[in-house]
C-alpha cells in the first residue's frame, strides 16, 4: 500500500513530521516497508544567478560563467546551450553529491579553466528525464534552498512516498483514509471527515441490475447508475501525479477516478461503457464454455459457476475482480454506467485463485471492504465524475441488500489494563475506541462496519493496546513463589533429553529435525498407520499419519543425502513418537542412523563399513549418559523393521531400554537407501530413575589391590551366542569378577565348532589373591561356561 505525504494530509490535519508519522505507523501495526523522500537527496543544492557567460577560450560548446552564490561570485564552466546571463539556476557546489550522475563534485579544470561546481539539469537531480539544458527557475533568491523553492512551487516533486505492509486482518487500512484514522487515534492530528454527498438522479436508468438467485449468497449488494453525456479524456494533472506517485499508469479520467477511490477510500468501483451494454446487467454464474477478454489483455475461460456480470450478449466483467475489454471506457465513451457493489470475500478469493488473477479490486474485496460505504462511495464517485467529465446522472438502481454487520462487545476497562500490562485510564480507553470509529453505549462497544476483523472482546483489548503503544510497557520481574534459591526448572526427563542429545552429538552424529508426520506406507512399515494416528486435515499426501518411530525421518534424510553424493552419514534425532491418539500414547525417543563407512579414506586402513557393534556401542554410550544401569540383558524380541539376525534389545527384564542393529533390507528398499544401514533407538522414558535422588555424584570406589586377568579359549557349537558365554563366565563369582570381555573369535573348526577367547578380570577388595584362589575361580568359570554352552577349553 503506497501513498504520498500530501495525500495523507488531505485526510489528516497534522503538523507531525515524516519521521514521526512513519514511526507511529510501524508502532500501530502498519509496518513501513520503505520511504522515498526526494527532498533528502536535494538538500545541499541552492539557488544561484548567472551574472556573465562568455565563450570558453579552448572549446566551442563550453561557456565560462560568473555565478553569484551565497558564498560570493564563483567561476563555473558549463556546456548547456541555455547557459546565459540573467537566469536563476540550481547550483551544486564542490563536495555535493549529484544523484543523477552518481558523482561527488570537486574543484576541477575543464580545458584549462577552473570550475567551482556545476549548474544542474533536471535529469542530474532525478526530477525528470529532461537534460537538454540546465534548470531555469522563474523565481527565487540567491542562496535559497532548492528544496524550499520546490516545496513552494512544485510540491509534488518533493512529496515523500510511504509504503506500508498491510496484514490480512486490516482491510480498513487499504485506503488512505483508514491509515489517517489510525494516526488520528494515536494523537498525530485530526481526522478529516468524508463529505456526505447525495447526487439526485434526473432520469431513470435504462440499465437495471439483477442478482440471479444462484449467486445471491455471493453477490450481496449491487448498485449503479448511468451518467450520460460525459467527456472522457486525460485526467487532471493533480490526479495523474497522484496515481503516478504510487506506481499506477494514468489511463483516462473515468478509469483514473475508480483507481483513486480504490486507494483513497478503499472503495473499488467499475465503469462500463453504457453504449456497449445490451440490456440489463445480471450477476449470475457462468455457463460452460463462456470466456472473457479482460482489461489486462488476457482471455479467461470460466469454470461453470464462476460469478460474473453479464448482459444479454454474454460476460462483461468478472465480479469483484476485473472488468472486460469490450465494455471498457475509452476517450470515445459518452455514456457510462458506474458500478459499486459488495461481494462475499470468500467467493472473490476462490474465483481469483481459480483464474490466477491478482488485481487491486480482488485484493480488497477478498479481505473485506466496508459494506456500508457501498452507496456513499457511489455518490462520491458520481460527484467527481460530474465535476471532471460533466454529464447528467440517473437515479441509482440496486439489487440485494447491504448486509447487517451490527455487533457489539463489552468493554471491561480493568481487564483491558490487566491484559495489556499498562495502567490505561477508562476515559482514555473509551476515547481510543471512539476515535477508531466504535460507537459506545454504556459498557458496549459497537464495531464499525469497516472492521470485519473485530470479532470479540479480545480484539477491543488489542485495539486499545495498539493505540496506547506497547513500546511503553515497562519490564517487571515476576514474583517468586517462595524466598531463597530457586528450585531447578528442568524436569528429570528434560535433563535426560539434553544429556542424550549432547552425547549423540559428541559421538559424531549430526542432529536432524524432521516432521512428526509421515505417509501411510512408511508408518505401516514401522508398526503404525492406524486411524488413531491419522491426521484429520493433512498438509500433504506425504504427511498423513503421526510417526510411530524416528527412523523413517532419518532414513528419508539419508536417502536425500545419498542422492546428492553424500554416502557416509551419521544422523540422529530426538523427539516424540506416537503409538496412538490418546494422552499417554506418546513417548520420547532418540534414534541414530549410520550409513556407509565410519571414517574417511586414509593410508592406515581406518576406513571400514559401519556395523552392528558401532550401533550397539553408541546406544550404550547414550544409555550411560542418561543414567541407565551398567549391567543389562540382550534379547532378540525385535520389531519388524530390524534385521532378524543382526539386531538386539538392551533390556532390564521385560523393559527394553534400547534397540540396535541393522535395518531390514525391505525397509531400506522402500526408502531408496543404496547400502546397508545400522541404527539404534533409545527409549529415554524407559530408563528407570535413580532410587536415591541427590545433587552430588556417588564416591568413586577404587581398590589398592592388584587386579588379575586370566584368558580362556572355549570351543563351542557354531550356534552358541557369545553373550551367553560371557554372562556365564561373569556369573562364576559376581563379587570377584569385575568384567569379562571377548578378544578373539575363530570359526571353521572341525565338526562345525568355533573358538571364543575371553579375558576375565578379577579385582580383590580385601586382600591380594593367592594362586590357589585364582585357580579356584578359573575352575568355576570353566564349569559355568560348560554348563551354559557345552563348551570346553581349547587345547
């Protein structure tokens, strides 16, 4: 939305400066996106008078001028053909920046003659494209500021243009009068009232208006009148300059008047060349195959049911959006039918979107213009047409009725002050609402017809706060519920989530943030996809269900990265997953995904493919970071998206804390992953909280006695799990055996056997172990392993 400062002052009686106005507009919610102030680049230029102009001694087209300035007489070399004695000119001194040529002047020599400045043309000052000579002023005193002379003699040349951003809920600010109303309510001047004009009709309109029953809910009110005997030509200079200043192209007086009303009073209008209209104008739905050549030069084919304005021959206008070329007004127009209507905003938005037309009329009608101003706008436009084009107006013809927008809400001054956070007196609150056009009756505020956005008492609070200015709010510390040191703010689950994220990042994973919505096929692969987690109104067909797991988002991200040449990936995400749509059916997980190799290529052979043991180690590291017990069991009660023979659960009895392993090949094919992938999922909420809550860590237990390590190599059947053997060895003496680790595995022995080598670390606590005690523990380890796995010591 653009307008000039002088245009604004036609609606607002104010002495406020440009800076004060722009600051107030932004503070009121009408954000200023830009200000074009021509005067700002002309402030340094002054008026001067040429006393003498003689031929340059060394150039035929140059003159050496003696110029009287506010600093005395100066010598200036000029090449303009109109440089002569006695004229008043615009002087640019050394040090001045000339915008039209992007040069900062200095004292220079031109063909051996010094020149102290220059006399400017209009193009050099960006006033116009005129550059055939320097500016000659008919008046002005030497030393007078050029901007002051322009303000007095050519004010439009230095009239600032303000551009503001209008939010969709403020259609009233799409007219200059509405902007002025907000500024007047803020106290930056007095709002000038709109003239109450009624133009009596001297004859009955030969063109009637009709609204077809099929569109009666979309075309709410349609009015117009015939004006005959007009003289349509170029619009007056003031009107052309006003439209040009905001980027519109003047066309002719009739069209320019409708454009003026659109931006001035937020009242879109349309004019038909009445001599080209056959019969009455009917608002009706379009039929199959109908089309219209519109004013923008494009032909639009209508889908059946599009609301149009038609005569007996066919469509003449797209209702509320754009007129047709056939009945458009030209300089030959003598009789004109002026239309002013109110359309349903949703209907206009739907039609404009379907036809892909963006027009100033559509922009306003789809947001909601003032329905009560439909007829007054028609009368004002009629008066301007008669004043500028002459002619004779008919009686007004109408169809439909102006919708009743009367509604009121209760004013609660104490609640308003409480919600805003400022002490605003009741009288000031009521004065604010009255200045914005609200009608006050007791404790009820009746909403003006031009404010469709006010739909409740909360909007009254917003209006009072907006005018009072939230910049005046003073920060106040919140009262503490109790004295002393504040209690921790984060819950134990929040602290766990933070620790898990940090650990995953420290392990070299990159964090992803993906949508909580996935498509039905992906959800079904991960045990979801039921109606309980289906989105009622999904934003796309790929986001129809709440995710049952974090891995679908990570796999999709990995596929996108692989498609762009990134083959080695380590990704993780921490977030909610959903097993149902009821409270309590949401869990917090952290999942990691490894694709490709664990290290870049190097001369030392460090590069290898990520495997199940990488995923297991990372899952255990995250569990340790969030306080999970160090000793847990591994089981294979796996979900269907894990590889059945290369995955496992880390569990405490039936409580699965985490799952790790390879992703099932079926799942990888669905997501387009080009290589094997391993991952893990940690169920953060499943990890039991510590029984003893203390802010300090437990004491570190160290023994000063020498530990003893013994190696064992067992021959077992090929199907025996290593974990079974390790657990059996560790259970031989739980008090003495600190840990058992595997350091070798050899397969392919005779009879389908394999060899597993382990190290058992014995840590005494009371005394140093004797050889006999060590041998006894070793014998128990061999016995336990033999019973659990059938294994024997390798000879």
